[in-house]
C-alpha cells in the first residue's frame, strides 16, 4: 500500500528509497512458521563512521546494549563464529552466531544464530548501511531485517514485536554512539578481510 510517498510492509512504513533497498538487499526465505520484518534508522553521522561500528562482528558490545562480552573464534572472516554473553534481564545468557556475509564496499553484514540458550531458532539478519543527507549534512540510513522461527506458544505478531524491540534498542544505541563519535570527529578503524 502506498500513501504520501510511503509504502507499508508488515505494518511498517517505508519511503520508496527505503523500499528499494529492502527489495534489493533484504531477501529472506520466510517459511510458514516464521516471522520476518525490516526496520529503518536514520543516523546523523557519516556512513564510514556508522559502518566502522556495524562491521565489527567481533565487537558488537561497542553499540549493542544487551551484549556484555563477545569472543570470536579465529579471525574475522565469513564463516567466523562468535560467542556472545547477554546481560541479565533478557530471556537468554549466551548466543552463538556465525558471520554469513560481510561486504565493506556495499556495506552489508549478514549473520545467523547457530546456538545458545534462547528461543530465537533459525534466526538470521541482514544489516545494510547507506549514505543519506540529513539536515544538509552527511548521514546514514541503516536497515536491519530478520527472519526467525515462531516459538511454540507464541504468535507471529508476538515474536516479531519482541525481536523488533531488541533491534530498535540496538539501532537507537548505534545512532547514539555514532552521533557522539561524529561530534568528536572520531572514526573507528576499518580492518578489511
């Protein structure tokens, strides 16, 4: 559905540009007992700075508030596995995650949860980072999408709402950290694979 230059997908509103990025980069094979959604965040910091945080699969705690510790097994490369410890207050303590795709030129990161003590089974996500002018200054459009199994006893809406809430917190924190670094004119070093 299109209204006033916005497109509604899964109950979320997107601009035509956002919808095009979602169609191009955020393709998930959604099965019957799964839910999927895409979320968007506009950040008042340049793309290179935001990407320098997002691409650090080995250091998600730099901006993800629910991560207390991360240990990467081996070098940072596609197929790498990280063990993430989750802060108390969430229905989990650990998550084992594999880096599925990392493209520094196109600014795309994809990961999959492969283990842990939580209810997010068959979870995978894609994050893309795009340049955008915000208030006449270099800014960033971040899109994160996911697909996950609906746990027994939950509905698709409940599952999507829970995962979307976590992602919204992560994206807000990413914006806060990025914007603070932009004001300080600091960029995280990007280490290429």
